[in-house]
C-alpha cells in the first residue's frame, strides 16, 4: 500500500555478532495489499517468502528464537493504486416487486420444508390436525413483519377489541389463537432424525441457515470490497453457546461470524458454536484465522479486498489469504507487530478534545482504505436494528430464525435497490413484502366442484369495549335511536334484551332504561 510500512521478520542465532540490516537472513513474511506487503494495525504491510507461511512467533517465543522485527517505509508495486479487481459484481435476480426479491432468497422450497416439519412436530406432540399450509405460513411470516414495524407491548394487543388499538391488517388475516398455535409448533427439522452424537449446536435450525447461505451467495456476485466481523443475535435465556460482549449494543446473545460487502449485503455467515463446537481441528492460523479462511472460500483468485479488525489479523493469515488471491487489510494488536508506528508517513487531520483544535495524525493509505470499507457488517446491523423482530421466546432457535428473517429482508432490499426499480426505503419495502405475504394466504380463489368437507371457520364479529375513562366520566350519555334493520343486544350486563338505541358518547347498544346502571361504577 502507498505510504505503508514494509515488514521483515529476521531469524538468526541468539548471540550472533552481526547487527547489520544488510546481513538479515531467514524467512521473509509477505502481505497482500502491495508487492509482498501485509497490512496490520494502522496500515502496516509485510514482505513474504515463497515458502509456506512461517508459524506465529511473537512475544516471548520470538525472543527465545532470536526473531526481531524490522520496519521500513516503501511504496508498493501498484504505486498507491489498488490491484485490479478480476471479478464481476452482478445481480442474478429478476423482478419488479419487493416480494419477488424476498421469495428469491427465502424460497418456496424452504417454506414447504418448514411447513412439513411443523406439521410433523405437531403430530408428534399429539396435535394431529394442525393442517398448516404454505399459504397460511406466508401469512404468518407477513404478520410477524408487520409486528416488527408496528410495535405493541403484547402480541395479543394487535387483535384487541378496543377502539384504536386493533390492527385490522393482522387481526383480519388470522385469528390470534391460530397465530399462537403456529408459533408454538413451528419447527425446522425432525427431532427424531437428529443424531445424538451430532456436534452441530445449530442442528435444529441448520436447514434454514444452509438454504439462506446458498441463496445469499447465488443472488449477487461478491463485490470487490468485503469485511469480516461478528454479529450478535440478542438472547438472554439459558444457552450453552450464549456469549457476552460488553461493548455491543446487545451484549448477551448468539454470536455469528459474518462476511458482508461494503454496501451492507451479507454474503456468508457462520454461527459461533463455542470453543470446540462443530469446526474440527484448529490450524496454525488460530480459531479467528480459520473463521476468515472459511468465510472467504468462495472469493479466491479474483483480487478481492477483505478487511477485518485486530481480533482476526495476523501475518500468517494475510499470507494465507494472499496465496488464495485475496488482499487482506486489518488492524493488528500491539503484541503481534511491534514498532510499525515509527514508519507511518501519511497525515490526516483529527479533532483533539484535549487541545480543542484540529491536529495532524500519522495515517498510511491503508488505514484510509480500512475506514472506508470495514463497516459492511455494521451497516447490516444498523438496518436490522431499525425494525427488528424482538418478540420474546424461550426457544433460542426461534430467535435465530426470526433474526435471519430480518437479514433476508435487508438483503432483499439491497437487491431491490440495485435492480433500478422504484426507490423505496427499508420501511416501505418491508411493509410491501408483508402485505404481499399476508394476501398470499388470505385471498382464496373460488374453484368449481363440490365444496370441501371441512367448512371454513366462521368469522367472529369484533365486540367493542368502552374504556373506563369514556364510560364513567360525565358527558353526552344520551340515548339515540339508530335506523338499523336489526336490533343489537344491550351491553348492560344485567340486561338480555335487544334494542335499536345506542349511547351517543359510548357508541354501544343500550336500552333507555339501562343507561343509569351501565354508566355507574
């Protein structure tokens, strides 16, 4: 990188009399942002040998082996320009409506599989007549999307009979008892088919995760600039793989490793399964380095630029990425690289709280590039946090499912924007998708032939309950005769008659003789 630092790792015998830099011997570590360079903390780059990456030797081990670090300022072979991108970022989705992009990612096959396993789980639990269909499950998904846009403290309030509280889009689409029934039996895999010795902690939701990972990758070719970071799925229940990260907005939850583009589109992800869960033997790159290598398996040999923070970054990792045609950039912890700050040349201006003025700060070109393209995962987190699905559930895999449903919405919105269709913000896009899903399950096409043996459920009339602050306060409580064809039942608890009179303020049916009793506490 331009105005970066060249790093050489020199290995020699302890006690050697030669201290000249010209007499250095041993392995030379090479990075990937320039000709034989590695970017570390604040844009440091390294030079690499043609041999396999050397094992990590830092701190005490480095001193015992006689390894010292020498930093030199040197421009790269690209003279400040980035290496040319050999890939092509194109979209592989066709559609004009938001629902087209959502269904491309959350496919009909995935919906059918969830419906099958939900009905199977209900049968195993003794509910042999759940009879969930794909259209009804789409309505269920649409209702959950609306709930994330319009937040109520309790889910049953969407079906409330109180005036101004009931949400017709939800209550008219599905009864509340049916909604809770589907939620209680929702399942993604057959429990009896799970191997007890299976080390996969996410086996209960693995079919959905694998399906989304496949569609995310196929819908959009990876863009040039990528970032690797962690994402938290909020959850505070009892769970062995639950993590606590104090600096996160939601510190408790399930951690997910994510590779996203600088635009915020999620291309690949891997749920964290604990110190020894589901990933096999750890290589010399370490656990964090192995995560980056697995997430970048599908972007090799195209000169992609991948950015990551100091949790992942090491010189061996940058060497391994370079061998696969990937240019890595990242901050580096002080115990992994030493003395790089002495060679930084480029200057940037920053505000000093102490001096109350703008001051010059040393910054190489690589740090500027890092700041521009590192925030892809953070952009995804920000979009999810705008309208999240935050309904409490004791089953952790339900929380994981709804979190990735939100991720799917954001990814579909990104594809919609790239397609050049009518401009919609995330809220309108999600609302449009929710309405389309609800209508898919609510609208029924009349067919010829004999009617079904199972009659449709009768639609119940919503009863109107008067709030106490209207019913018992003095006001315009006078009887009014309505020009209605049929009389309504009197709302006084002590009366069983029908009447055509209503209260002018409460707007409920009341017999003239029941007014005093109804409006008395």
